[in-house]
């Protein structure tokens, strides 16, 4: 393994470019350097105009999602040495509009996310004197997997359905809706059903399954969507056969 | 938002990239997905073939003999072999996907995905044995 590796970095400067171009740089490649370290090296030592998002550098904030050699990856968790002898091509996340260089516009996702009410909805809060909303470990297990989502949007970048139809509400929003639907403390399932069961909700998904494959936190959004399809179908049948409620 | 206006400091010009018509050729997983979706057409063909079979049986021995003769023609035989392979592919990919969609609880115990998958194969084998018994043994 060499001590350096070639990094091909996508550039888009809206004031002068109409398409993405690539800059190529040699960066050090010690075994503990991730792609983000390579980008920081370029920014600090070679070209300060390179623009990209990052924050925690430890796979928690979900800011540094980019396309690395064609695959959506968290650049803070993707080791340069794994791509030796290179080159490593870094591009912005697919399926999102590019603002500059490696930065994409996440506004569409943020608007969709809030529509599924990713928080605990209560019709009425119980008095504080009655204590906490206790849960058993089994109840926690039902949704814990979905609660690991860090909103990194790699799943959207891997989803061709979202690429073809940007109205599709998308994998992470549905997985996070399920996180709260499966929480015994939550009472907002019917509110979310109205959003998820519409045409651009769960039924847009054709189970390509790549959202689950690329998820760095093993959330399994594809599984969440298929589970919710079953729930929605059962609820639909119930409302058809028992219009006044069970 | 849009890419048509002129860039200014406070009005960025987004670059919107269109997904290629051939996006499904970019990754092996996408090709596998498209083949799985396409296999539905062969499922539909077998439904049509079964209806033609039933229709020929209703039509009497002569009609059934003509159906068998037509089924033995090279193009129908080839189509049915290809359809069979796609249906096996369809079934296997469906079974692989099943544990993701089905969460089964027995009491408080959540049945592991591998057992859900095994259950599908056992049901498939049982159905095959039953149909074989009907055709060969009964």
C-alpha cells in the first residue's frame, strides 16, 4: 500500500460552472485516515475553496454523506486505505440538487421529515405526579432499530424511486414514522397514516432494497416500509369491513 | 428554486442532475431488482397458460390433445422453460425479502428472520410435495 492516494473530488461552482468537474489531488493515506480526512487535507493544505459538510467525524451527525466511488457513504466512516491503490472519486450525494461542490440541498428531505411527525404525539399528557411513561425492554426493541437513523440521507441517494420521482416521501422519513408508530407511548399513528398511505407515501416504494444496504446505522428502512404497507393494508380492510370501527 | 436564473450571492443556482434512463444498469443490485420486477410478466404468462389449459380440458379430449400438441412446439416450450426459471427467481427473491416485511411474534418472542425464511421454504416444499402426490400418486 502506498503512502498516498489520488482523490478525485467533484467541483461545482455555480457562479462559473454549469456541470460538475473533477479536481485530482494526492493525499496521504495512513491506515486510519477516512475520506473526510482526505477532504480536510485538501481544504487545509491545497485548495481552501473546496466546500463540503461535516461536523462530528464519528458517524453520529449524518452531515458528511457523499458518493464515494459510486456508493453513498458517510465519509467519516469510509477508510481511504480500503480503496488503495485508488483513485477515490468523491461526488455529492445523488438525487439531490447540488448547491456547491459536495454540498447538496437537503430542504426537500427536511420538509418531508416534519410531515410524518417524528416525535411522540400524545392526545393528553398525564400529570407529572403519575410518573414516567415506563417501557419494557421488549417494547423498546420494537422501535430501537429505527431510532438509530441519523438523517444522513444515504438511503435517498441510493433509492432510484426517489431519483425518478422526487415526490416520494422516501426511506428515512418512513422509517422514522415507524420509529414512533411502534412506540407504545405514541398516539400519533393515525396522523402519520394520512401522510404515509397517500400516493407518494409507502406505495411509491417498489422494494429495491438499496436503502437498507447503504444505511450506516443498520436501520433497515426497506423493512420499515414493507411492514407499514402491511399495516396500511390491514387498516384499509378494517375500515372497509368495519366502517364504524372495531 | 431552479437552474435557469443567474447566480448571485444570495440566490444560489442549484445543479439538478437527471437520473439516466439506464440507471438500472449501474449496479448489479439494480439489475437484480429490474429482473425481479420483470419476472412478474412471466408469472402473468403462467396464469394465462393455466387458463388456456383449463379451457382446453373443458373443451373435451380433442381440445386437450391440441393443447398438448401446441405446448410441445419449440417456442412454447422455450417460453415455458424461461418462464419457469424466472418464476423460481421470483419466488427466491420474494422469500429473501419476506423476513424484512414480516415481523412474527409468538407471545413475547420475536421469531428470527431466518426462521421466517425457512418457513417459506418449508411451505413451498410442502406445496410441491402435495402437487406431486396429486399428479403422480393419486
